[in-house]
């Protein structure tokens, strides 16, 4: 259950940051959102991979 809450928090923060970037762009701040997403999208994959390895090792340790 705690893992579901943590994952939910992670995706909630990702959506919040994306929404803030789009909002700032609407207010005239020159942010290239697609460049940012194109540059940093691998961080999401790294997070998912590290999380899965951690959960696997924790499960096998018990």
C-alpha cells in the first residue's frame, strides 16, 4: 500500500511540474517545454528501473 502511495505521489508531482511549465509559458515566459521533455524523459525510465530493482531485492531479502 505504501508503494502505491509513493508511486502516486511521483506521478502527481510530474503532472504538477508539467502543468506549471505550460502555465508559465502561457504567461509569456519563454520555456521550450518540448526541449525539456525531450532532454529529461530518460530520468523517468531510470526512476522506474531503480524502483523495480529495489522492490525485487527487498522482496527476495524477506
